[in-house]
C-alpha cells in the first residue's frame, strides 16, 4: 500500500471515479488523437449515464478533451471554455457490451481531420483503462508511455517493433497483442518505461503492413 491508496488522488471533485477518472479518460483520448479536438461525440454507459450529471462527469470528460488534468480548477467551466475554443460536443448513450459500469465511448475529430474512437473505463480512485481504440480491443492505463500499432496479422511485425525499442534502449513494461482473426486486423499495445523517440515512431508507421500508429506520451 502507498500513500495514494490512503488519501486518494489530487483532484477537483466530487468523485474520484465519476469526475477525476472521467477527466483522465478525456485527457488520454486527446493525447492519443495527437491534436486539439474539433468535434466530440461523448456516449455514456452504465453509472456514467445514470448519475453522471450529478457527479460532473459530462464537464469532466470535456475538460480532459480540452487538455485539463484532474486537479485543474477550470474543470467546472469546461462547457464554456469548449464553446469559446470552437469545440463542438454532444452527449448520448453508448451501446456497449462487456465493459466496466463507469464507461464512455468517445468519437473524436481533430482540427487537422484526424479521427479516433476510444472506449474508456473509470475503475475508481482516478484509475482508468482504455478498453478499445478504433473498434479493436485494448487494455492500458495511461500511466506509461504507450505505443499502439495497428497492423495486418503477418509474421515479423512484433520482432521489428521490439527490436527497434531495444535499439533505442526503451524497456518494455508490458505488451499485449490482439487480433480480429488469423491473417486479419491486429494490434499491439506496448507500455514502456521510457519515452519513444519521434523518429522511431515514424519509422514504425512506414513499415509494410502497418496500418496505423498511435503514441501516448507523458510529456507535454
């Protein structure tokens, strides 16, 4: 047990799961998009849908999409700030299966026309899990620099990516692999102990059979 387990996160309340966790999901999603959000469809599920308004969940998710962290005092003003920044947003109900009761589906468009769909789960104590990216399974916390590689299920991709990380002295903390079917769409999620150089991420994106590369950095 550490001090975080005893006193909880530094945050703007009222709830570590419905407020702080919600902010963090929005924040991680914005970082994954890689550019400011222009349009956001925010679809709530379970307890987020049932009690979210009372806990400030709507404002919290939007605050995260604006780049705020859970301790930002401007979180209650996120609607106003979003409108001033030209961020279009709407709320609705998510049709999800096999997810945590505190979940949200985010369908995002960026100012440079990048698109991203994320399913995030708030686990309590401001801890979160990113459960899906662009319709494919995922499972990472946002606590580490994370490389997400969408690729065709072909031999050699895992070796190429892990060899690159070794060459750059980047240690893998955890790695997860998913695929839709043999030879179909696949994704590798690699949480690292160090940041990955930008040129290395670009190198991966140009490999044959790589469809999309998304990087979540703790910097900036």
